[in-house]
């Protein structure tokens, strides 16, 4: 059970006009308590995680950024989580700093970057990223978020090959989106015009998740999960696909028949004919949106750490700043 501590550092919680009456430490403590409560219902581990920071994007020093990670880690140690995760990093350098801090806890550390096959936002390849993270002290490396499952599996394969070529050892993790992203550039789905409130047409089916789980397992990945867009039925599909390897079905499987078997009870014969695996594996689902394109054009502003446009501050975004980004948006769209 992963505690919901994503982006729960003080510099993020205080960014751009946030007026919180609670501290980052309180958020992190509550998240750990909730995760432990659920984990205790079964035989589960609890993880606490840190994420990329506005401070890094604003070019603050290594010491300043590491101090933010340590503040979160201190809560995780207090709550005695079982392992730690450095997740959702666009730049391997910042992820290295996070791993270096987290490993001082003495607990196992996992590290995931939100990158695709093109590498991090400074052009470091997935393979080189993985090698650097393992050398920094991560026992588990891989990717999460920003890209669809098969793209993420492809990226982790590149990481695994590089780690093995370097003579290093690690376990591998993949936590992809539940959205199809074949049209994404190196920034991933946040560059899509549909991000974040119109992504539903891209959602994967449960049958897509079966394929993802099998591809990930066959690639040698053993920490197989999900990120944005994942619903309970998606997670159940992953667990059901890997039931032979795990030795049991998830509890949620008692609510339905595998591969649509429950349709055998349907009143319409043409629907009963769909009660088998072959039908669902070969289906090419339509979107039902005849006026919409199948792919989008990513906006691709091309800015990252070190660019003045990414400097962060505590004050609320001003009308002048909003006008600047709107003008830039028009310029980018016209150039595309």
C-alpha cells in the first residue's frame, strides 16, 4: 500500500497561492496512517514516497532540495513504513538526490522516473538513468506515469538491458497511465491538449490491462502497478492475468466471471456469444466520437529546469502571468 504522499512537500503545498492550514508533515503522517490501516487488513507492505519539487525546477541548490526530501523521509521513519519510493521525476539528477537521501534511512528504496523511450528532460537515456539510480542506491528502478502501459514497458526494458550490461543488479518497477498515449512526445501526457480534464476517451479497457500485465511480466518486471487513470477493475485485471504466477485470484474476482463468462446468462444471444476470451482479446473498440481525431498534437513548449518560465513562487499566479502563458499558448499552437 503506497501512502498518498505524492507532491506532499512543503514547497509544493505552498506553491502559487496555496493557503493551507495544515502542514506537509501532517499530510504525510495521515497518509501513512491510512496506508497502514488498509495494509493491516491483509499481508501488505507500506511505502512512503517523495516526488520532484518546485525547488529543483527553480534551480535551488542540491542541499536545499535534499532538505525537502529529508523532511518527508523523517515522517516515514517515524511511521515505520516498510520501504521508500522516489517517484515521478522528470530529471534523473533530482531523482539521484532523492535516492541518496532516502537510502540513509536504512530502508529499501525504489526509484521511478516519469520518462519514455526518449529519456529524461535533459536527454539522458533510460538506460543511463537506470544505471545512475542503481549506483545512487536504488534497489528497484523503473518508470511511472506520463505514458501508456506498453510504452512504459518498452522504457523499462531499455533500463533493464543497461543495468545488466553495466554488471549491476536491481529489481524493476512499472506504474503506467491507464490512457493510450501513442501521440506523446518526451514530456508525456501533460503536453496533450486533453490533459488533465478530457482524457477519458483514451482510457484502456480491462482487456488492454491483461495484455500489459503479461508484457510486463514477460519482460522480467516484477513490481507491476498503475498510476493516473487506473480504476479498481484495471488493477483487478492485472492481478487476474498474473493469477497463475501468483497462485491465487484477487478477492474482487468473485464479483464477475473471468473474460466475460457472466455473459452466458445474458438474455440476448448475440451478447451471450461474447462470453469468451478470444472475443475480447481481438476486439478493436470504437470511441463513438465521429468528429474527433484519433490522435492529438502535443503542445510541446520545450521548457524544463533552468528555463525562467518554470521558476516557482509562493504568491498566487497574477493576471499578468496568466496573460503571458495564454499568449505563449497561442504562439505555440500557431507554430504547430
